[in-house]
C-alpha cells in the first residue's frame, strides 16, 4: 500500500461508504490490479484489514507480473 499519509487518510474515509453487509472474511481476486481502479480496490481492501480488522485475502492480478510486484511487493 502507498505510504503517503494523505492517501492513507483518504482510504480510511473511503471505508466509511462500504456497505455494512460485506463479510469480514473473504478471498478477493482483483484483475487489472496495476491499473487506476484495480489498484485503488486492492488498497481499500488492505486498508480495511488494517483499520477495520477484516480478514481479506487479496489476490492481485495484472498483465505484468513485474508491475504487480513493484506496486504491491
């Protein structure tokens, strides 16, 4: 996840609009994870783990394995 404090605070705010009906534990496959929307989805799911205590296992897929590794480690 990006380390910027401003970005992390934006993610925390984004969590406030997620539906309460979402499960607390899930495995989620995000395709296009190196794109604008896909990477934001991955970051929101990971932020949920950190800030809300959910247990999402995120599988990030993209066309370039190198870019996925660069972005998400």
